[in-house]
C-alpha cells in the first residue's frame, strides 16, 4: 500500500515510532514526509537514557535531529544499559577512535554551538561511555550555563579513573551552577569535583531536591556536605558514595539538623554509631524513609536501639540496609523487625515477615514492603537490648 495515501495523523504516529537515523532517512523519501517532519513536536524528546540500545545513534544524526526540533528540545540523554555500554565500547575499539575523536561535540567551539541549539533544555544526562556527542567537559558546562538557563536535571557519568573525567572539574560545575540556578536534581558519578563545587551549588541552587555524589574523591569532605545541606533545605534524596572517606560523622550531624524534608539517605563508609544517634535526635528523623549504611563498617550493635527508635518511635523509616558483617545476637535476630544477611546472595532472615514496617537488608538483598507495626515491638526491643 502506498504510504502517501495514509492520513497525516497516522503518518505522524509511524514517524514517532522510528529511531533518529530512520527518521532522517524517511525525510528524504518524499516532499510530503519532509513537510510533516518539520513539526518540531516530533523531535522534542527523542533521546532517552532509559532506552535499551544506542546502535542507531551517531553524533551527526543527533545534532541534525536537535536542529529539526528548532530549539524546542527539552531533554537530552543517551542509553546507559549494559547492552548500550557494550555496543559503545565495541564501536570505539573496532574503529580505533583517538582521544580527540571521543569528544566530537562537547569540547571547544562545537560545545557552544551544541548548547545554542538547546535554549529550552530541562534535562541533560551524559555518560562518557555511551554518549556519541562525547563526555561532559568544562567547555560544555560553560556553554550550558549561558544558553540553557531552564535546566532542572543534570546527570554526569564517567568510568572510574577515566581520562575524559579530568575535563570536567570544579570550574565547570561552578560556572554551570551560576547560570542554571533552577537545578533540582544533580548526579555526579566518578567526577573530578570537590568542596568548591558544593559551595557553589549551595550559593546558587538552593532548590536542589536530589544530590548524588558517586565514586572516589579526596576533595569532598565534611565541610562541603555541611555547607550544602545547610543551604539546600529542600533536599529529599542524598546519596553519598561509600568511597568518600573524608565525609564522616560531622557531615551527618549537619544532615540531621538541616535536612528536615529528607526521604532517602545513603552514607559513606566512614560514619559510625554517632551518625545514627544524630539522625535519631535531629529533625530529619521525622521524614526519613530509607537509610543505607551497608558499607559503613563503623556501625555496630550499639546503634540498633537508636535505629529502632528512628523507625518506630519518631519517623516513617521503611527500609534500612545494614553492613553484611553485622552479626545479630539471638535475642534480636528473632524480632520481626530485625535481621541481617551474611551471604553475598542476599538471603533474608526468616524474621522479616509481612507485618514488618522496617525492612533490613544487606548488600544484594531487597527489602520487603511492610504493612503496619504493633507498638509492642518498641517495648520488646528495649527488653532485648538490656
């Protein structure tokens, strides 16, 4: 059947179902299809990091699609699935790409040309392993700060200790925070940043609701975390990498004091029982729903009473991840709200039943949902800890 006999609405639906490269190819087949393709709504949100593969993407095609959106692109991201990462690595090694070819549109004048095409951008996610445009750089951060003032979600991913990660530093993030003051979600994985970046975010992006700092960094310390938590009181999710060895109990004290809206919290391995006691006594305990300390070897059995008071007495704690090496005594192991996993496969303790409200798991274990918790557990736990 001749496709030109189909009505315009049906052709638009077919066009939307195509990938970027196929869309560009279809435009060249007829004048009518090219006219239909000029509708910028068909090009606005076609790059999604949740897609499974990226085998049909290349830098030239992506830039052409962005131009077709005529400045209406609101989201730009690339697939991050294991399949997409494997495809990208295969392409790099099979073609023998040089270092400067891995950053085709994110460095130099091309970075400013790319950002100028995205005046309405609200979400940007770049993974240097899968992005055909290249990884994040200071040049692109500076360009985004000038042209993409509506940016609300910003995510950057690098491989651990990769060479491209050295091109995005504190200077780039500082300039981006000065231009994009409406940032609400920020994810920085394996980036070469430090406290200077956190100071700038605290001064310029006070509406920040989610912050994830992943990977190893000696330049992220208690001071940076204290400043940003004091300034960004709307934080609902804070994930600090277990490899941030200089983020200790002092930072947790600030989190417990200032982050009254916090729902999810992951702490570094440098924290101890003092951090959990601070959370129990601070205002943050009333809203906290998920707490992850599974990499914190300094957490001991002495904190269990505090954890119970956080989950039962004051707050709404629904999920708690403990270190797998934590061995519970028999008196506590039988309680329906407590358990620990000793195997790497994440086998849960039989005490975790459907009535629990506080789900305790170790690495690799999935916390179970809970429906109500009798007040009797609070008195029972106190007797067990005596």
